[in-house]
C-alpha cells in the first residue's frame, strides 16, 4: 500500500499547495508547472497520463471537461489514482482539511479510478 500523493491542476490557486505543505510538511504535493510536474498548459489527457505514471491523485476545479477526459482515459485501458474535483466557493482551509484527512486516513489504492467531489 502507498501513501496518497497529489498533483494540483493549474486551475487551483497555488496558495492551496502552500497551505497543504504548511499544514503537513511530509505530504507530497506537486503543482502543474512546478516540481518536475507536467508543464503549464498541458492538455488534460497528458495530465492524466502523468498522474497515472507517477501515482498521483489529481486535484482540480475543472469538472466541465475533466470527467470526459477521465472517461476517455479509462476507455483506453488507463487508470487514475483518484480525481478530486473541488466545489467552488469554499475556503482554502476547507479544501486543505479534506485533502489532509484523505492523505492521513487512507491509502493511494483506495482512490484508484474514483472521482470525488470535495468538500463532501
């Protein structure tokens, strides 16, 4: 079993990544365009392939197109390590609380091929 690791989509403010790391420094958090993650502007299908290869759960606000891309990704025989779609209108702290809870109370394998809305 392995620990949950996150890839933060570029649609998410960078302050979310900073808040996650500040709250839990041991957590592995990557943001598109930084930390050897996918480059900014990478198409969603590339993000999904990168996240799958690196065993990263994707965190995004992009619910409009992401669900379709995930469906296509899965239809080609690929998998995800979790997709967390954030509902707009909540505080950074609320998102951080949920993501830290997921990280601390579950394993990466628990989220395989799942799409979840946060906050719950």
